[in-house]
């Protein structure tokens, strides 16, 4: 799949893809055209490896936000069977930024939660660009309880720049409900797997991010704040977002090194936005393997390991108090 126009550092790659497509569409191809096609394909692979093997933090953010990148609903279509969507928080309303429902993954019956951004502008507006309101997290908690009741593993797809920052969301308890969701996940009596598939921004990501296994896609990011938000605080201007991205250390390699995530799921050459089917296949393989590992762990042990896993994050210096 071609990524289409967009990112500046992908321009040469997009040009090569267009030249290849033009030759493939030709009805009067000659032997010379076939030779040129082979050469262009080799050059494309070389450029993809070169560019995607040396992405900086800001370029990773741009890839994570790519308009053609697969979203939660895409993975539900490509990797799962029999998805039945569940709506509403039984309190205020249905937040389209948070998807939830029953699904099957190979032999496993599961509950799926995930942020949804929307593909068109109309869909994005309806989904608040993936920024969930309090009712989204309350909806998630209702489904968590349901998963626990029926002993269904919980799978969470994280893809949000952050929780919705509006006045109404704050009035309805945004911070409190995220904290409640995190607490509930820490004690949930069923296996929990969380995967950052695009953006993992701030408390909006953490609200469905406490799991027995936490993974991140190769070109996704997971951070306490967005680069723009960090730049606005530290340098008083969003123009410094690339500098902030580098300072935040939130790329997949950083996250594994710092112990924030357990695994990195490799993306197809050129990013997930170039091959949805292959990315979904890799994601499905990872989930099936981890579900098989977790199903044999006793519930009490599962909860204890989950607690210890998050308690162990970070580096601290302890200094004895002086009189």
C-alpha cells in the first residue's frame, strides 16, 4: 500500500512508489520497462530501510500520527472475528472516541477496548480526534467489569494524543475517572494486554494502559505529554516540538530500555500505514502468543505480578530522614 502524499522525509519514497505504479499500470510494457521496474523496486526497498532505520523522535511522532495508519477499528476488522460493539457508560452517554466490545481472536474470546480517531474529518470530529471524555473511560470500566465477570481476557489498543481537555470533561471528573480506571485495571481478575498502536499521550493513554503485558508498535510513541504540550510549557512555543520530542525519550527503543514497555512489535518495512494486513497479522500473532502465556497463570499471581511490574518502574534515590 502506498502511504500517499504527506510527510516531508517520505517524499522521495512516495515519488518512487508513484513511478512504480505508473509502470505497473501501463498496458504496453516492454522488456526495458520490466528491467526499470525491478531496479525501482530495489531502490525503493533500499530507501525505505535507510529512512526508517534512522528516524528521529519527531519523525516517529509524525509516523504515529500518519493519516493512513491503521486504527483500532481497522485491527478489529483485520485481526479479530465476530466483533460485537458495546455502547454507553450507563451514566451520561456514548463516547465514540472509545471503542468497546466482544470479539474472538483465534480460540480466545476476548473483550476489546481502544481509542478511535476516525478516518474522515466528520468521523474525527465525532470521535474528538481520539480524545476520550470521562464517559469514554466510564464506558471502558463497565466493560472491564464485564470481562472480569465472564473471565474474558482484556485487550486494550492505545492511540490518543491525550484525554479530552475541555471544560465539560473536567466538570464531569476527567482526572478522577482516569485514576479510577487505572486502579480498576491494577486489580482486574483477568489477563490484560495493552498495546500502543499510534500515539500514547498522557493520562488519556494511561487510562487503559495498566496491563500484564504492555507493548508498543515500532513507530508508535508513549509519553507523559505530547511534544507540543511539553514545548509549550518549557519553551513557551509549539515551534520547539521537535526538540521536546527528542528530550522526552518516548520512542519504542527508549521505552524498552527504560522498562516502560515489555515488547516492541515490529512494523512492516516503511511503517504500518504501508501494509495494514501485514501489521494486523503481526499484531494477531503477538496477542495469541501472550494470551497463551497468561491463561495458565493463577489470578492471584497475575494481579501480584501486575502490581510489582508497575511498582518497579523508574529509578529512585532513598535518603534517610535527618532530625
